[in-house]
C-alpha cells in the first residue's frame, strides 16, 4: 500500500490512479495522518440472461403468423 501526501496527490493524481488501476491501494495523508484511501472499484455484478419462458407463454399466438402477413405485404408492393 502506497502513501502520498495531499500535495503529491494533487500533482501526481494520474500516476496514483494508474497504481489503483493495477489493483493497489493508495492512502492520502495530511501532515502524516491518513485522510483518504484510493481503492479499485468493486467488480461489477454479473447478471445472467433472464429466463423468459413464462413471458413467452403469455404471448398471443397470431393466426395467421406474423411472418406470412409480412410476406404478403411485401408481395403487394412488388
């Protein structure tokens, strides 16, 4: 864990952020006392693809199917 004074942190923030990007922690001090800590963010929570089976069951069955309706519309334009 690296420590840096406030003045150093102001002057070298991009360097300190590079350290944090590498997974290291940086403690900011004021007159030798810790006042802040720069740490990497928590990894994002991954959510899987939701199961849409129940939703699909609620969808109406079209008669005639939508694909045949679209095909018919396209034939009318030609």
